C-alpha cells in the first residue's frame, strides 16, 4: 500500500510538472505573440529606413550662402521644411558644405583685400554645382507639390524668399551680376549709376512659363566702408529661417532693427528692402504681384558673373546669399 501510495504520489508529481510546464509554455507563447503583434504595428507607423517623419509643412526652400574666410571661400547649402504653427519655424533640414564643388573661373584671379573678403576685378568669378532640391527633399521624407516636375509653382508670400549681400568697392555703371542661379529660378544684379545702386531681384515667371519677373529696390548710396543689403518677402519666415541657420548675423552687427521691420511690415504680396552702412540705414516696402516658380533639379550658381549677359562684377564681396522658398501645398 505504501508503495502504491508512493507510486501514485510520483504520478501526481509528474502530472503537476507537466501541467506547470504547459502553463509556462502558454505564458511565453502569449508574450511572443504579443511582441510580434507590437512589431507589426510599429512597422505600419515607422517610416522606412532613410526617410524621416515630418510634421506639418507649410513651405520649403533651399538656400546658399557664400562667405570668405582665411583668404578663400566657404559655400554652405541648405534644404529645409517649414511650418507656420504655432509660429514660423524650420521643422527639418539638410545642410551641406559645397565649397569643394566651387571653382574659380575667368581670365584673372580673386584677390583678398582682407582675410574675410574677396575682390572681383571684372574678369573672374566663382562657379558652384548645386545639389538637387527634389533629392534633398526626398531625404527629408517630403514630396513637393510639383512631384517630379523640373519647376514648382509658388504663391507670392507663401514661403520665405530673400537675397542678401555685404559688398564694398563697387565701381562701374549699368547692371552687374552678383548671384546667378537662372536654372533654379533666381538671379540678383546690382544696378549702378555713379554713387547710387539698386538691388535687382529676378525670379522665374509662372504664367506664361519662362522668362523672369524683375523687382528693384529703391536707390541706396555706396558707402566706402561697405553696404549690407537685404530684400525679400514673407518677413516672419525670413527671420525664422535666417536665425535658424545664422545666415544674416552680419546685419545685427550694425542694426538689429531689420528683424522687427520684416516681421511687422513684410507679409502677403509685400516685398521689403533693407540697406545699412556705417553712416545710415534705409528700409522700405512695396506691393508686388505675380506668382513665381523655383527649379527643383540640380543647377549652377555663378558668383560675380551672369552667363545670360556675359557681364562680370567689379567689387568686393564679404558675404552674400539667396534663399528661395516656396509654399508647400
């Protein structure tokens, strides 16, 4: 009887162990199935490798800035996405140093009056290869409204757009090129008339396709110590993007009032002008019309030269840039 009881007890233990193991396996199987379900759910909401999740996009743009340091050039290039909510700000960006993609061209050479400025004598210029806007936007996980088209139509005032420059020793008369990225939809000239200058911005026309729309600033006086000039639209966006990348920090050295001016007075179909020198500051606005478009492929930037006119710049550049933005929807 005792043996029988022991035998029964042993059987009971084995059954208990089997029940315990079965319960243990069911527990782990449940956990595994739950984990697999969670991974499947995450796979539906996490972007694929190489893409980034972006929030609300109201505008996008690209920007290029040339700065001279240590008797050579430094050219930075950015592509960005922006939102107006709750206030204008950059939500994603792609930043590149394209200095190595720039070459000195022409029949002469740049000279350097200072370590952080270059003199263009009317026979030399800088040429830079620009990356594709569409390609950089794809890296940010964003498809522009134009899809794979070579140009994207933009609404005036729907995104920050500006050009700027810090120049000295300007000489000559007539139209002189400052920055030219015609295949990307923007070029900037300086219209000289003795001691007076106008900044001329040209953007590619949307309708009819082709050709450029021109906007010229009021006259500003050439100062022997140098001039700092800025013009563009969507003032809130200009300040947000410029501060994000540090593009226009050279303006604050003289007069930080440009920020409040553009925020308060430059919106919608208004274009703002700002010029400062050690002796005076000038600002103003005017109403403009006509939507525009910006190029979405790669392109070429010319500094101090325009292939459309064959003309060169005679003058000293310390800093300058273009930042064409576009409405995102």
